[in-house]
C-alpha cells in the first residue's frame, strides 16, 4: 500500500512517513549520552539514536512499539 505526504513524497505502509517530523527525547533516556528520540506518527511510532539523527530508524505499529519499550525497560536486549 502506498501513502503520500503533503510534500508529494510517497512511502509504503509500515515505513515512517518522510518529511518533517516532531522528534522528542524519550522519557526513558538517561543523561549519559545514550538518548533515544521518539516520533509519534499516528499509526506508527518511530525510534532513532539522538547522536545519529540521519542514521536508521525503527518504526513499529503502536502495539508493537509498546512491546518494544517493555522489552527494552525489562533488559531483554542486554546492555551495551
């Protein structure tokens, strides 16, 4: 399924929409430089590394984003 933004760019369903987005620092981030930014995109929630905003993003549906956050908070992915 193709979607179209106000700027005419298109993207496939399941991908974050391109263009202007309002990123915010996650409330789960610590003040130790390991910050994650979150962008609520309606049906999707995207995450990125605040130190590398032009790098990759993870985008999930709202339910999957909640599961991802629970897994991170519980330590399921370990610490780096």
